[in-house]
């Protein structure tokens, strides 16, 4: 291991972006919760000369309501805060449930939503939840801010729509709608990364589905999502046949890894079962509400 | 970790052979390859950049041709390491060319790669997916080069 990295503590996003742009993507790195980055430094996977801590930037902290009733989750919001956020209800509860299933209390106290999605581990819990909820990611760079739908943000294994020199500043959610959001994670032991996960976000009104978002995690380079599966579930009113077909479609589209957690074939097999279970639970709640 | 694949190229076998044994053309086709220079009649030195998420690894490799049957097959071994970071890579590679038609050649490649050191800490499952994709990218670039050469010739 080389000498200790120099630590910057900018107070604004603009200053952080300026410091980041001075590097080449390797020499200067952003430090959020450090749960992943510090472990990678210890393992000598990365060896930055300068770290830009995001801890002193007030704008990145906390969850607040937007003028339109939507929610803005600052990049430095810890998993623990997101897991306890009461406004993440109805269809948006998928995000709260995903946050609650990340690792263990220690990691949830450290890790941030910005760090998690920027790292884009294919087995991480936020990515499928954000895709299911159809959230947007706010990004800052030298040329200002832009927004990217979560469905386009995750690009590949550990790769996102972030260009060199850009950072995540927030996750944006539409105004919470009545409905159900659920996150189911299959893992070897509690607190482990997912073998496979299913995120479901359903918004309903007067007993009819208005919007359905379904995404599978841990089974490909990026969260698995098909417009066709969403449409089937919506038009099929979360029915059994629609759930079965959606599960089949997603399993066929999956590109799972073979790793220490499970074989690729096993992952393909559990997808339909997890999808059917999540949809059945949503259906039961929809019918009870009628 | 074994990687293998097959692709077809719309060119005569002899021409494909000349291309796969041409270092400058190979640099342009191998994803992440920054440099290839001959060391002697059987050996090349190559520098290859491998990127996985936030991790970048630059390997200094020596490729040695161990068996060559012109127009048909070439077997080589690759050995090398990352500059200062103690990841060691070794591979046994084979490329076989088969004539399918007067202007159609099948390229079959396989490589048994082993990586030890810091990069091995990354899941091997994902590495294999990455490497498989590099194979596809290589085939695309190689075909493009041959097609471009064919029109200018
Ligand atoms: C033991 C353990 C178990 C875990 N289990 C799980 C799990 O089950 N599920 C799960 O989802 N995750 C899990 N994680 C990952 C955890 O959620 C991390 O907190 C998260 O991946 C990284 O967040 P961080 O804030 O710590 O980021 P850091 O470690 O500080 O940074 C991670 C990477 O993102 C970059 N970065 C940080 N913030 C930004 C930003 N705002 N914009 C752009 N780039 C940025 C950094 O430069 C770095 O490359 C686990 C981690 C550990 C250590």
C-alpha cells in the first residue's frame, strides 16, 4: 500500500466536481460512506492519491419533499435513514424495503445511496428497487446538473451512465402513490448480497392498477426490467397468469453469473417463483382494498 | 478460467492468417491492448489495460508462440504481471483457422487464463462474463478491419 491519500472536504457540489475533474478517474476518487471504497483500498484494488470526501456538503444530506410532492433523496443519505423513511410508502415502499435489506446495521449506518448506485454492484439492493420505482438519478458535472432515469443509469457490471468527472447528487422519486412496493431478497444468510432479488412497485387507484414496475436484481449486468412484463401485469391486473408469464419472460431475459452464491441455472429457476410470490402478495392487498 | 469462441470472417484463410500474425493489426483488435512489440522471432511484448468498474489494471505481458502451423493453427502462452501490483496472469491460447469457402474462414479461439493476486479478489464469475464479451468485441473489430482492408486492396 502506498502513502496515505490526501483528503479534501469540499463544502459544495461545485467544489467537489472541480476537485474530481482534476483527476483522471483513478488518481482522485469520491469518498461517501467508505464502506466499499475503503475495503477496496485495503485490498489494493484501488490506490487513489486524493480522496474527495462528500461528508461536508449539506445539499447531499437527507430526504426532502419537492414542490410537486415527489421526494429527493440526497446522495449522502445513509441506508439506515432510507430504511426508516415513513414517506417512502405505497408504491415507493420498495425503496424503503430494499434499504432495510442491505447487509447489516453497521453497513447501513455507513453506506450511502449515492455510493451504492455509483458503484453499481450487480448484486446490490438499490438498483432493482430504483428501476422498479422508475426513479431518476440527478448527476452533477462541470457543465451543471442533469437527470437520468434509473432505467438508463445502470449500464453494465459496475458501470453507470456517469461520465468521467461526474457525480451522483440525488435520487428523485415521483410523488408517492397509493399502492404497494415490496422488495424480496434471496440470500444464503441474512445480510449477504443477493443471489437474486425482486423489486415490485404497483400504484393503484379505485381498485385498478395504474402503474406496475418490476425489476430483478443479481441476475445480470444490470437490473433486469422488461416493459412487456410491466404491461402484462398491469393489463392482467396482477393475475396469476400474468404473473407466471412475466416471471417466464424475465427468467428468459436474465444473464446470470455463476458464482460462490449460486449457479446461473439456479438463479434462472428462482426468478419466476420470486416474481409470482411478489405479485400474489400485491394482488392480495389490492383485492383487500377494494 | 476458460474462454472460447468461434467466428467467421469473409476473407480467404491465408489473408486471415496474415492478419492474426500482424502485431499492429492485433493491437487495434484486442480490447484494451495499448501496444504490441516483437521481442524476437517467437515472442511479443504487449501492454493490455483491463477495466472492471473502478478498478483498472495494466498488464505487461509476454506472448510466446509455441507452435505454428502456417494458415492453420497457432498456439501460444502468455505470461505477465501488473506493474507494481502483483497480479499475475498466465494463459495458454490456441487459434485455429478453417477454410469454409474460398473467401470464408472460420476462426476458433480458446484460452485457459489464470489470474492470481489482487484481481482474483473480484468474483471470477463476473470476470468470465467480461472476458467472453471481450472475445465478441475482438471478433467484431477483426471483421471490420478485414472488411476495410478488402475494399482498399
Ligand atoms: C460487508 C458489506 C456488506 C454489504 N452488503 C451489501 C448488500 O447486501 N447489499 C447492498 O446493496 N450493498 C451491500 N454493501 C455495499 C454497501 O451498500 C456500500 O455502502 C455501498 O455499495 C457503497 O456506499 P458508500 O457510501 O460506502 O460508498 P463508498 O465506499 O464511499 O464509495 C463507493 C464508490 O462509489 C464512488 N462514489 C461514492 N459516492 C459517489 C457519488 N455521490 N457520486 C459518484 N460516485 C460516488 C466512490 O468513489 C467509490 O468508487 C455491503 C458492503 C459491505 C462492506
